[in-house]
C-alpha cells in the first residue's frame, strides 16, 4: 500500500502578522493511500483519504475525484467519522481504462473546525498495466485449418461413445420387447385370476364392502364359465354338468354369503377368493389346448364339439 503523508503544523494568527480572521489552529494529520498499489486495465482500485485533527469538527470531502478522462469513479464516496469527529475517512472506487502511470490530482478537503481551511491530499501514482501481451513477448502462430476439419479423437473417447451407444440401443430394444410382451392378450383364465387378485387387494385395503366383494367374485366366476363352457350367467347352477363340481363349489361360497345372510369373519372373503383362484388354476391345467383360432372349439350350431350342450366338458381356461 502506497501512501502520501505529512503533518501540517499549527498556524498562529495572533502576533505573527497574519490577518485577524485567522484563529489558532490545531495540527492536522493528512494521509492518502491507494489499494492495491498497481492494477490492470479495467480493474478497480480504492483511493483512501484520512484526515486527523485535534479538535472535533466536520470535514467536507468532494463527491467525485477529478482526474484524466481515462479514469472512472464506479460508485459514490464512502465517508465516515471516527473518534467523535476527530478522524475522518473517505474511500473512492476508481477504474482506469488506459495502460499508463496514473497521476491523480490533489484532492481538496475543507476543515470546518479550522474555520473552513482547505487542505490538499495527494494520492500516490498508480501503475496501470495492460491486459495485452507486451510487444517483445513471443506469440504462437498456428497454421490455418479448413472450416470442417476435425481433430483426431483419443481412442478411449471413441470406445466410450461406442459403449454408450450400445447401452442405449440395448435399453431401447429391451423396452420394445417388454412392450410387445405386454400387448399379448390374456386368456380367460388369466383374466379371471387378475380380477380375483384385484378383489383380494381391495378387501385387504378396506376399499370394497362385503356386498361389492361377493358381487365381483360371482361375476368373475360366471364370466369365466361363460367363456370356457358357453354357460350363460343367467342360468342356474343346475345347468352345469357333474364334471363342474369345482365351479359349483366356488360359486356356492358367493351364494351363501349374499343370499343366506351368513356373517363371515374378516378372513372369510379371503378364504373364498382362495377357493375361486384354486378352481381357475386347476381348470387351466386340466383344459385341452385351444384350436388354431385361439378360441375353445364350438360347433356351428352352438353345441360343443363332443355333442354336449352348455354343460359339456371344460374348455381351455389358459392364455388365448
């Protein structure tokens, strides 16, 4: 930090031949510094002025610092009083726009305690350096290149790009396969198991009442029997054959709960849905495969291929 500092001795006006308007003045301590001591073009630096006096009083600093056109004051002066008006400090933020040794003119301050006497503070010179290279610095000149030319890429970057591309293709391919698998239609058995699982989840989460639970339970089994056996949901259980004892037993769980007004425990509906799922799975395992059309074989007149009616043997309950 460079500074310019001197002491102004007291001036006695009485008995030394000075005019009667001057009174005895106290010593004044003046200091001017610049931080940092040197800067580059466009960088800010601070000019700091300090005035110390023995008697308290106001000190008037200028709002702006005069100087050459190459400097710019970037903010208002920051003025503060210390030690009850005996010490005053002022800071100015400056920016220089030309590379040169910057000489700031003396700054005039007015001391109110000394009867309006003006004192001058001389800030030190500030070396302002250029941001451009010096004339004697060697410059590296490169050969001209075509506009569309590309530099050689390192081998590891090429391998990394290839690996990322392969990973992206594998992820996309796997998503396509999964989407294609999800588009395969479900058979009557799979649909029935899915609906029964939803009923179980709704009952466990207390999202459905007992009445709605058994309505859905019976509707799922009757729909499955209609698809696999051609049995109309409106028909009674007597329309089923002797080989459908499993379906009859599963449907009776719903009939007893809905029409016999039996009050089941919390585990009762869960046990009933277990019976329905067990019947569907067993029926899917015992059913013959579907024909080429993917549907159970049905004769043109609506009867089963073996000549039986709606109560004939079970048809395929598996996937379509």
